[in-house]
């Protein structure tokens, strides 16, 4: 496992779409700004980067992975825009009544213990993978699916990175 590689070598696809689609647009907004989203990953890894400052390898890994999540955020917000949504950091809620909910950093899984920090990051990556794999099967727009497929390569790499970091002994 190379702990200095944070994204796949494959190029990122264009964010072209077949046409406007409200359902797909809502899915992309949720990927950007839902409870477990790219914005959540950016914000959590930023905190993790700061809180782990005495563990140089871990701290720099969080900073580098945060930047990759920012690229994903940009791709999904561009898709949301092209699919017809207003690309704010918000997502559509349907129950109890339809409304738009803005993203919030209030409920991120903040932790200060190295093992717990990494376990939370791993759980976030696995949750993202499950969502993107489901969307990849359900969405019938090749442009959207190409982005999902590419982002999945990075998230799978992040799972491997966090697993490798978890197996390392805690620095003294
Ligand atoms: Fe990731």
C-alpha cells in the first residue's frame, strides 16, 4: 500500500449529462451535502488533519484526501447544476414536508482518538461507496454514471488507505 497516493490515476470525466432530470439532480445534491456526503468528508478530514497534527503521516494523509473529496464535491455539484438544480450545499427532504435542508457540520463524527478517527473515516468511505454503487445501477444517464464510476475508484482507494493506517502502530 502506497501511503502517498490519494487518488486513482484515471482522468476525471466531463460533467456532461443527457438532459435535465429532477430525480438525478436531487441524488447529486445529496452526494454533495447530505448527512454522509462529500462536503461532510471535506469538513471531517479537515478537522482530522488539524487534530492529528502531531502524527505527521496521518495529518498529511487527511489533508491530501480532503482535497480529493473537494474534487468529488465539484464534480457532483456541476452534475447537479447541469441536471437542473441550484448547486447550493443543501439537499431535498421529502418527509414530513418537502423542503431543502442546508448542509451542517454540527453532526459530523468528531473524534480525537487515532483509532476512532480512522474507524469513522473508514465508515464514511464505505457508506459513500454503498450509495454510489446503488446510484450507478439505478441512474440511466451515461455522463452521471461515468462520474460515479470514477469517484468510486478514489473512495475504494481511500478505504484501503485508512485500513492500512489503522494497522500501523500508534506513534509515541
Ligand atoms: Fe473518499
